């Protein structure tokens, strides 16, 4: 097996952070392959598995590890409990809550864009029950929602899949192009990835099967094919090659032939612990995932 086929540890929570009681709350990978991890002091964090995962307002910092080194962005007095983190152009940082609150009939913002220095700026209405959130190189934010949002009354979530720009303005949904009709009505968002200018979203209309939708933001066109893994924790695509991670820590490799993914290999990960369930990120053919306090990558 060649080196790119094996998971490589990219970053590990430094011992000094661990001893200081800092906990990794959420994380992402930017469009240029920068790993970003939100660290929160333990005094703000809820017990593992509890929701919300942090007690606001809280102080923390985002550690960004990239090709050009590592830097930290301090955050002070953060309101809300962010479930999603995304990197935007200009070294900006988006913190987003999965759920949205209402004040009477009015939906409240559930995303905040922080500047490169950590200062909070624009608030965004992103929709309710966000299951998947991934940004692209141009600052678009791609999302797939859960059933409570899709079948709720938040207008952003009703189509099941959505993209907005950095101001929160909707720039794509499957309803924009009826000719690219989805094969079913989304019930749950599963995972997301980017590949060059394309965005990919995995979702399912029923527990018995799932789909992958590739969107071209240039003209808004999309194509949808069956997903080879029923509920992937994450996936990455490069051309016609794809790598998929299951919740049980199994990697499968596939080749897209026509509109069908043909399996070409299976690998059981050998790691010091279980893979973090439900959160892995695909960027230009590289799949990133977390195990304990370590972050790993593997290529398609």
C-alpha cells in the first residue's frame, strides 16, 4: 500500500493545551487545506455528549494549522453554542449553531462571522437544524439540513440543501433549477466536500439509501448519483475517484463509472481510538477526520 493510501496524522492537541484544560469543541478544514480547531477552556464546556456543548458566553481560540505555519485567533465573549466552524476568505471565521431560535414569528441569526483578529462582525440567518456546513474558496457556505429543519417552517432549510454567500444571501438551492430535480426529497444531510470549484453534499431521502449531489456554482447546475455508503461520516472526491469513511471507521475507495460508484478497495483504520462520529471533511480529494485529540488525512 502506498503512502497516500494510509492515514497520516496532521496535528495533535498540544500537551500544554490539554494540561491547561482546553477542549476541542468543533473543527473544520478550509478550502486550501488549513485545519482549524476551536478550543474552549473546560470551565465553559458541557459534559461530553451533552447539548449544547458549551455554556455561553465563552472565551476561546481557533487554532489554524496550514502549509505556512500555525496561528491562533482569540475569541472573547462568544454568544451561542457553535456546532459548526468554517473558514472564509480574508482569514475570516464563521461560527454557526445547528439550531435557530425564534422571537415570536421572527427567526434569529445563528451564525456570526469573525474577523481575522477574532472580532465579531456580521450575523447570518443560516437556517434551522444544519447537519452539514462547508465553505468554498469564494466564500460560499454550503449546507444540508436535518428533518426538523426541512419539515419545520424556516424558509432557508425547507429545500433540504442550500448555499449562501458571506452576507447570508441565498445563492443556490435545488429548487432554483427544476431541470436538475433531485431523485427524492431530502430528509437528512450527511456530509460535505469540495473539489475545485464544485461542492458536493451527501444526503438521504429515507434511511434505506442516500445520494451525492455535485453542484457547479458557476451556473447552478447539479448532478446527483447514488452514494456508495449509506450514511458516510465523510468523503472526498478527486475526478472519478472517491474515498468514503463509515461511522465504524472503515474506509472504502470507489471509482465513478457513469452514474455508479464501483468499489475498488476497503481498509479498516488502525488508530489509537474510535473515529469521531458524524464529522469528516473532504477537500480536493483529501479526507480529514478526527480520532481522540489527533487529526488525520487520507487521499482518494
